[in-house]
């Protein structure tokens, strides 16, 4: 359906008619899965950016490359 981009990461955007919500996942990650959701374009964009920031912070704390 669409794509989001933030800090060099790309995420998918899908829509669920059943739930009336958007959802997606960060693309291209080998070992980690990052998902996000929202009920509006603004919400899914914010949740995507928050998920990427959380992922980067977790990698930093563990001392592993993202």
C-alpha cells in the first residue's frame, strides 16, 4: 500500500478493513522484527518513528550494531 521512511529505515503500510486500522513492519531487518500500528496516517507515522527510535536505543544499550 505505502512506505514510511525514517533515519534510513523503510517501513510498510497496510490497512485492515476488519480492524479499521493501519499496520506495518520495518523492511530489510534480518534478525529483528519491528512492527507498528495506528488508526490514522499520523498515528502510524508516529508509531513507526517511535519503534525505530526504540530499536536503535535497544541496540545501543546492548552494544550491538543495528
